[in-house]
């Protein structure tokens, strides 16, 4: 980025620093685009399932295998490459270009939540491109119009000061494992409705101009081959795609307590632990929803159990783009030109925790960009991203920049 004429800075906070880079146009009236990405990744475990080392990118069958190949180093890479190429090709680009690349997206962007306020002036922009998304499929590509929000937390049920002999104490004390699974399973009804008072308050339906652009068709064959699972979870009264894009969830992401290793240990564990997350839709507030769920867990925990919530919560608001904005129209046009086929619109069930605040602080129009596929093994062993998509992403970001540098059409 230095070589491409950017002024680069690291914004230090309490966690991983944020890279900020800026290249000003010489025309004072030029508009500004802010490109967002992240350089952190999810843990690589289980390591033994990787066919090549996660931090040594390896090309097999036209795909780069590495942690972050898609989410999000690969997509950052083609964005920087595109902008560098445009800079090298052009006498003058009538657009100010900024990058903000953070290192805590995968754990809730705690650092950036504070830094966006500190550096609000520097983040001013007319357009925000979040290049951390997918495009549904190669044959039926789509531009993303929204992400879900997220609230995560950990809960511990403590019954005793130490693990207890299950013979000596079995049938006498409360087993925290049992107490925890009972309370957690009570948080959902059999039809998938989330049974927490107030959980659904404030949800608004999708705006018409978003809804009418989306295709809610469910590709059962692609789903089966990608996941090996059946689409039978969540709120039964909604279709699978509606559930993924427009409905909130409550999930146990991890649970443990007692002994699950080799052999057998006859204990009543002192502590049982679970990690939960809720995916949220407009206009649910993640902090409020997490508070409601925690309050309900405390209310339902039996006497004899101490409920503990270690402080490590993550929160992000749901985000929607305006499909009529120039940022989204230019993005859609760039996809169609580069891919050479009709491009639709999609939403995504995943989250980018900082996006709502970043967009708000920037004052700009948001467009979502990316060429991820459900089959890329994002967050899993053998994550990969295609060389064809590096090229397409490079061309799409380049074309969006060209279009945004012109006035709207
Ligand atoms: N790039 C993803 C978001 C995403 C998911 C885009 C699926 C397209 C399809 C992002 O890096 C991500 O994984 N976010 C986390 C945030 C969480 C850990 C706070 C997520 O959604 O789980
Ligand atoms: Mn991710």
C-alpha cells in the first residue's frame, strides 16, 4: 500500500491494531470510498484434518488452501491488488480511497468499536465497501444486501467447589451438567420458537425494495452436498432461506463439563460451561437480547447452582444496504460486467460485527462485496479460495472504484 502511494498507519488500541490507509485525489471535490476488511482468522483446530499446513498457502485444483484464503485475507489481498493496479494505470483517480483492515473481526471487533469513535473524522466517506462476503454460487451469483447481527456470551453453572465422587455424592447434590442442559433446552420450544420473553420485540420486516430483489428459493441438493445435514433446525414456520436471512436464532456453540476423554471418570463436575450466540435481525439490539437471555437463564437455574457469566461478550448489529444507492448499483453493475452473466441479490446469515457502526460513523452508503462460496470451508479445516475468484474479485473491486469515481449513472 505504501508503494501504491497510500499513507498507512497502525491504530493501536487494547487489542490487535487496525491498519488504516489513505490515498487522496488531487481534485478537492473528489468523493471518498472506504474499503473494509479483516486480517484476523478463526482458530485452525482441529489441525490434523488439514491436508496442508494452514499457514502455508498451497494451490490444489486451482484453489488456494490456507486459513484466511477466503475469510478474509484473500479478499483483502485482491482489494489491495485492484487499487494498486488502478493507481499504476491511471494518471489521476478522482476518488479518495481509504482502507480500514482490522484484526478482531472474528472476536467481535472490541478494539475497533472504540477506535471508530476516536478516529471518526478519518473514517468519513461517501461509500463503504465491505469486502468480506460471498456471492451464493458461480452459476447464480448474487450481491449481498444484508447481514445478521450477533450477540455471544459464555455461561457457567457451578454446583460445588470441586468435582465430586459420583458414588459418594450422586443423588445428593445437583449435577451442573444436568441443570445446564435443562435450562438451555428450555430456551427453545419444539417448533423452534425462542422461548425468552421479549426476544422478538422490535423485529421489523425487510423493506419492500430489499425483499422484492431477493430469491428465497432453497437449493436442497447444494445444501446437502455442502453440509451433509438436513435443513430441519430453527423456526419451523419459516422456509430455510427465510430462516437464514430474516429470522433470529439462539444456538449453543459449545458445551462442556465433567469428563469426556478416553475411559471413564465417575464424577459430578463442579462446573458446566456453555457458549451461546444469537443471530439477530433488524432492529434487534444485541446487548439487549443478550441481557434478556441471561436474565432468563438466571431465573430458570435451580437452587443450588451459581450462575456465572464471564465477561467476554461479543456484539454486532444487523446491517442492511440500500439497494437503490449508487454504491449498491455500481457494485451490482461491476459484478454483471466482470462475471458476464445476470447477477441477483442475496442476504447472509453471518455477521460482520463492526459494519453498522463503521457505516454510521463514515456517513456513507454501504455496499457488500465478496466472492465467497458456502463450499470454501470458512472457519473449518482446509479453507480455500479459487484463483478464478481472486481474478474476478480483483476486476470487480477495480470496476467498482472506476464507477464510483464517476458521477452516478
Ligand atoms: N466473513 C464472515 C461473514 C460471512 C459469513 C460472510 C458467511 C458471508 C458468509 C465473517 O468473517 C465472520 O465469520 N463473522 C463472524 C463474526 C462473529 C465471530 C462475531 C460470524 O458471523 O460468525
Ligand atoms: Mn469469518
